[in-house]
């Protein structure tokens, strides 16, 4: 079909601890996910989301710190030294 692109699925085998394997089996057993692959995909999506959120939080923290430094006399002196 025109305009639709399909991504290739990568087949990958992973090793899990017995505890994680049981966790995955339970999620499938209770019907939360249709397969172990779906459990792993959801876990990876959440990890990716957490990583993005952490990066954003770090950027905001650095901006706040820079703003506070620029407002203080110590920060002004420090920034002046940085530009030398």
C-alpha cells in the first residue's frame, strides 16, 4: 500500500533471570499481554520513556542552576572567569 512503511522486526533471544522469567509469564498468564514479546516490548518502551524523561529533567536542572548562578554575585564572577 502506498504511504505505509513497515519496519522490520528483529528476532532476538535474551536471557532472563528466573525471577524476570516468572514475572513475564505471570503478565501473559493473567492476560495483561498476549505474549512474552509484548511484555518485553512494553518494558523497553517504558525504559525509553524514562530515559527521555531523565534527560529532560537533567537539562531543566542545568538551566535552573545556570539561571541561579547568573543571578548571584558568585555566579557572575564564575561566569566572567569562564569567558576568559
